[in-house]
C-alpha cells in the first residue's frame, strides 16, 4: 500500500522540480546584475599565505566567492557591488601584507 502511494505521488513531485529550478534560475539572473568580479595579482609565497587570504577575505562584507591561486599568484573575487568595490577589496588584501594589482 505504501509503495503504491509513493508511485502515485512521484509524478506530482517530479512535475514540481522544473518550476523550482526555474525560480532559482530567475533569482540568480536578478542577483547577477549586482555581482562584480575582479582579479588581483599578488605576491603570496606559500600555502599559509593562501590560507590567510582565504580566511580573511571570505569574511569581508560583500564577498560572494573567492579563488586564491598560489601557482598563478592571483586572487579572483566575486562580490556584491552594493556592499563593496574593487578599491576596498584591494585595501583588504594590502592590509594582510600582500600586493593587490588589478589584472586587466
């Protein structure tokens, strides 16, 4: 009996998923107009530098995503333009003791 009820309910559940995904996609598009991205070249020397940058910048106001690459000596930040800007992010990196030169 329980199996039959699950089989009957499955199509209804499956039909709802595309609507939820569509709503999520629409929400992302709305949020993306306020998202900015910037890449800085830097002078990190070790894995501890990467850890330090990750731990500190991830808590900066407006930072949404962070990619810190020791090999490439780059920090790529996705941020909310309403909460921060490139100058503030560069200042945060410099405050940690690293250079922050914007990559064009």
